[in-house]
C-alpha cells in the first residue's frame, strides 16, 4: 500500500512569508494513464476540508494563485508564496489510484502564524 | 453550486447502529462516484467507503469491512452509510465527498460511540 509522508508536521510562519510543505510517497504515483493523481487539501479549524490542488499542480476554482503545487514521481510540494491569516489550518496531501479507486492521505501539516 | 449535506449522526452505545445520509444538489448525482471520509477527534482523514455512480462497485476500509454498508439512491440524489456494530474507535466526524478526487465535501456529521 502507498504511504504518504508529509513534512514538516508543524509549520509556524510569519505573515507575508513563504511556506512549503513536502509530501513523499513510498512508491511512484504515476498512474498507468500517465497522470499523477496527487491532490492537496486545506482544512481550516472547525471546517470541512477543501480541495486546493489536483493532479499535482492544477488549482481548483477560487484558489488564490499564491498556492502552487509541484513535483513528480514520489516527491511533491505545496508552496504558499506569501502566507495570509486565512491560510492557517491543516494541509493534507492525498493520492488516488484509479482502478481500483483507492485513497491515501498524508498525516497532515498544521500551519500556524508566528 | 455543489452542495452536500450530511445528517444522521449522534450518540450511540457500543454495538449499536446508525444510518448516515448525504443529500446532494447542484450537480448530476448519478454521474459521480461518492465517498464517506471520516476524521476522529484531533486526527487525520480516513476514507471509510466509496460507491460507483451506478452502485456496481463499492469499497470499504479494512477497519469497517463487514460492519458498514454504503448505498445510494440516484433518483433521490442521496448517499447513505449504514453503520452496525459500532465501536468507540468509530467516533468521528463523517463527511460525504464527491468524485474520486474528493472535489467537494459536506459539512460533516458527528458520530459518537460511547456507553
């Protein structure tokens, strides 16, 4: 089974500064169709998760362009160019295989403002 | 816009049962796989179960296999999770989510299993 390991697990950041979260997979996430189904989610305190990025680097509608996703194979990164107060919460990476459909989540990275 | 509204959570004793529902609107429900994701207090996310758009395929996490049953009613735009033989470790907020990529989530419903 695929294991996703996020780092760091806690990320204190000063407002306006950049932030970066790593997600490493125990095996390549390139699926047989050539796509890589690695998504990023953000969960604000007391709210349900919201998908930010899918297929490694495509931002969902309404997601600010200060968020970017990158990576390939087994190493992926979520970057926030300038952290704002609304960015606090927990960030999860998640991978899916397509057939059969299987999900794996990373442990989560808690971003807080210094 | 896409809306998912869960209901049916509550307090139940160990060994008891609950049936969760998720009412969907704003999209063609019958076109999408649907999933139940749970989050234990202070913990991360776990996919409990999913069902294909036509109900042909279902999947369960090992932790709930044989105890939980997922189903859907496409004409009524509804997703269900029948939970039997509940254990303390099933205590969590249960979310329904759309599609294999989990592009939309409900607000969640809290299930507490305690004597």
